[in-house]
């Protein structure tokens, strides 16, 4: 007999070790809409909100909206929004049922269901995790990509939008026309200055539409930036089975995360705000130093380990960082090259932060696949690698280590091309373009690097004009495409990093 499914009726009968919502869900009213109810949201903002409701109950229930697959009605919807959040830290396992999501809305087929929620007066806060590419911005500049097919569609069909900027602009227009209540749009994605980019794309879209909308947005909408952090990989069947085996019930919406969590939010709101600061989030005037710290150190390390890990034959982050060479590489890269680019962060010792971040990545119970982190690298490397590289070059400092994962991203996509034997399946908006380059050029590393560096949506032309940067990327690509990519990483790691440019390039 299969186990009973998680439901409000089951809550009272769950094993005592499973923590339950500490408030009366039946009286909870929605006040927040969240777009993109994936593992990260369920492990982060929804958990903070659950904490807040237990501490200071108010009208801050969450309406979860998906505008892309998967369907929510099949999982969370069946369970009345309830799900289990597991914390896994090596051998430790801790379970909690989160109750902050009061309703789920599937809006994959049409934007109408999402618009109805976003425009309703009870919603005062809209949070989102729509992945980096959801913003339809040009990664190297942060501007709205007017050539993006969904943006082209939405500008011609503004009442039936498909893109996040188009949906938000339409929702704001409906708010303006119907009730005029202010709203805060809070990005929780790992893009640089996420509030500024979200504001850019929504305002740019609204301006193109003409009329009063752009002015209304100026007066009534806030776009705070935020730094969000918790490692929460995609849920697997094994996670679902763990809940059934250990706690005796079935939950199709389980999420697994590490113990560490952090949320730093810019104090810039358009109306009432859930007091997430009462339960561990921090409200600050400027998120930038926190954001640089997190994206350059933790995310920079993850991205580096993902590309070098795949090239070295490793499946997950924890296995990759258990490799002594790759552990040493990433630790040197962060300490010697990334750390000096960081702004002072109140209350944080940067070296200790690096150590803590690397230690988080060794957690053997968090099975974060290298291919998952490697996904959409074109949308990630600017903030994780290229911005610190640019800062170092401006000061004449070495980039011998930071340039290796940039070449790693290229090698990862090149090796997925037909000409290179389709080493693995990839997903990146620039994957086809890079596969076509690889198929055309073959194994000449310099020509490959030159063509990829010419993609100015990723590489700012002022960066690619830098001869040191180009030389390092070419040498890196040459080494990583060779028969012994780990031997190359070993060479880079062996000596003082500045020595590397003097080594002859294989294809030169
Ligand atoms: C990861 C992030 O897949 C990825 O890009 O680097 O999801 C990362 O785990 C989170 O940002 C951690 O807070």
C-alpha cells in the first residue's frame, strides 16, 4: 500500500519530529505573489515567510505562480500548498512542513491567470525567481533585449504577454486602471543589481508601450535589489522516497536544502512589507557589497567547479570539491584573485566567508549536479567571473585563475557540439551559436575563443579589447580542450599565477 499524501488533514498525524506550521493556516490571507515556484523559492522566501507567520502573524500568505513548466497543480496544488522542506547536512536530516503558500496558479498556457493575481488589490508584494534569462536583458549591459523573440511578441501583443517584463508591465497597467495601489517587485535571482535590472526591463517595456504607464510606475512601484542565498538543488525521486521512508508519507513537492541561508534586501519599498527582518533577513540601504560577496565567492566557486568538474568527469559539486587539485584551484582563485575585488561588507570577514562558502560546497548530502549549475552560463558568468576580472584588469592585477572558468564555460559548450562528439547535453541561450562556431572552426583554440569573445551580449567590447584577457582565455581554452584538461589546471595551479601567460599555447 502506498503511503498517504501530504494534506492539511494529515498535518495533525505527522510524526512529532516533523515540524509543522506554527500558525492557523485556515485564517491566512494572501498578500504576496511569487513567480517561479521552484526548489529555491520553496527553500528560501517561502520558508522565511513561514517563520514570519509563526512569529508575527499577518496577511502575508503566498500565492505561487508558475509561468513556465512544471505545473504546480500536479504537486503543490494537490497538497493545498503544503510541502516538506528537508535540511540535509552530511548525515543530518531535519524535516519541516511549510505552510506559507496558500494557493498555486498555473499560467503556462496563457498569462491571464497570473495577471489576475498580480493585479489584485490584496497583493502588495511580488517576489520572483524566474532564473537569470527570465529578465530578457542583455547580460553584458543589463538593458532590455529588444530583439528577444518574447519581447518582440509582447510589444505587439501587450494584453497577452509571454515574457516576465511583458507580464509585469501588463499587471501594473491593470493595477493602474483598476485600483492604483502601489506594489513592490522584488527580484530574488542571482543577476547583478537585480532590482535595477528588473526596473530597467519593466520601465523600458512600459515606455515603449507609451501612455501613462511609465509615469505611474515611477510613482507607485519599487524595485529593491536583494541578495538571496541557500543551496537547494532540483528535487529528485530519491528525495521524495527519503520522506516516505523516514517519515511515512508521500510528498511530491519536497525540497532539500543546506542549513545555511541568507537574505539581504534593499530598504526600498512601495507599501507595506512583510517583516522578514524579524526572522533573519536583513534590510539595508545598499545591497551591492553583499551581492558581490555572494555572487563572486559562492556562485563563482560553484560555476568554476561545475565547468572544471564536468571536464574532469565529476557529477556533483561535493565530488568535484573533494578532488584535491580542483579544491586547491578554486580556493586559490577566490583567495588570491576574487577577494581583493570585494567591497567591505559590514560584519563579514572576507577570508572567513570564503572558507565558509567552500565548506558549504563539501556537504555530501546536497547532490547538486554540475550540469545543473552549468546551465545558462552565458547569463551567469558576467556577475560571477567577468566583473571581478574587469575590476582586476583595471588595477593591472593578474587574472590567470579567474580566466580559467571563463574558458571552462566555452569548452563546456564547445564539447557539446557535433564536431566535438556531443560530449553531453547542454542548455544555454547561446548553446546553438557556440555549437555552430565549434562546428565551423574545429580545434583552433584561438579562432574559437576569438569568435566566442565577439558575442557582445556576454562579453563587453571594452573587456574583449583587453589583450591580457584575450591571451588568458585563449590559453585557457587551449588547455581545457586538450586531452588532459586537469593536467592544464594542475599547471596553472602549480606556480605563481603570473607565470602562465609565458607558456606556449598548444594551437599557436
Ligand atoms: C547555483 C545557484 O545553479 C546555480 O546557478 O549556483 O542556484 C546557487 O546554488 C544559489 O545561488 C545559492 O544561493
